[in-house]
C-alpha cells in the first residue's frame, strides 16, 4: 500500500479534493451558460499558438485548483503539471515523486459546442503512475474519485452513484466509444473494420471513460499520428486512475500500461481502454490482427 507524503491521510486529501472540485463545477457550469450567448464568444474563447481553443473557464479552474491545493498544503513539496501552465519549449523540471497532473477542462470544443461532454481531470501521480484520480463531469452532476485502491462516484449532495462495468468480453458484443472531434481517416478506416455491436461518439476522455464505468460502453479507442499531435499526460492520468480502480485498464496495443512523464508527454498511436483488465489482452490481440491484416495504421502504434 502506498503511503501519502508526510502524515497526510488519503481520506483527508480526498475530502479536500471534493470541496475544490465542486467549486470548479460552479465555474464550469456558469461559463457553459455564458458561452451560449454569441456576443460573449470572443470574450470567453481564445486560441493558443497551436490553434486549439481555450476558454476563460479553463483558465479560472486552473487557477482555482492549483491555488486551493497550495493554500491547503503549503508545506508539501509536490509538483504541478497543468495543460494551461505547461510550456512546450521550456525545459521544465517534473522530476517529483508526487506530481499533480491536471487538465482543468478536457473537452473544450464540446464545452463551446454545448454538448455537456466536458470534464476536469486531476491526478496525483506517484513515481510517474496515477495514484489518486479525479474526474469531474458538471453537466451530469458526477464526481469520480479513486483513492489508489477503490473508486467512488457521487453528486454534489454527496449521494453515491452506482458503478456498473459491463461483463461483455467479445468485440461483437461491445459498444465502442470514440472521440467526437478527433476522427481522422485512419480512425474511421479502423472503425469500419471492427465488428463491434455499436459505436458512439462524445468529447472528453474523462466522459468516455465514465461511460465505461456506467456500463454504457465497453471499450474506448484513441488513435493519433505521433507526428501530428497526440493526447498528453493530463488527458489520460485521471481517467486511467479511476478506470483501473474499478477493474478496467488503459494500455497501448501491446497491452503495456501508459508511461507518464516522458520527455514529450505524448501518447500517440493506438490507446485502448476496456472494462476488464483480465480480458484486455484478448481485445488487444483481436485489434492487432485486424490492423496488421489490412495495414490500417501506417505509423507507429
């Protein structure tokens, strides 16, 4: 069993994270309503150098969570890796035993589009592996938190919600969930070959993983060309933590767990999340046969 820093108890940290998360939910819900007003769009939405949108909600939640953690635990020397603070061209020192990995608003395009499929991801990594994971989905009044061993889901009133991973093991029985806004020709081609029962699309990796935890889907695929931009640590760390605590798993096609805090933070190629860690290798092998038969992915996967 992993022991937290100093005399800090996991249950006390979890209690604090719940408080901070619902403060963040208030900000996200507020701006999700504001952004519907077309006249406010230019004030609330900006664009980064890579042309990706960022909203005032991203920035306010980023400031809120980091400041709350620092204020509550001023003497603990843990690090922070946040999407909104990370500078690609700056050589940052992220060599911390304990590192917060944070995406204040995953699914920004869906947030702008008003689909409700957006989430806050917050993970506390221990030696580059997710330990505590928080996925907040304000539109569903859901807060998923893993404590390193178990997973819970509750609403703002503290009422617990049911966690129901399906028991489906065969691709032909499974519902597959994929990105709403990041479908390239290679993913579309791969999806056309997978003999699953149903395919659904939505934004935010946290939302997709939570759909597996509710039993609404069974499998999630992320496919990206490493040369054209890929999901980063902050996209996967918190969803990884909550799915693993429930008995699922996220790996690459070779059934290898995600490696965090690599130099470029990228997770390109094919990433697979499923409802059952025991059956996961079988699913990876099925997909590998499909891919290699028709050379469906012409880059490193």
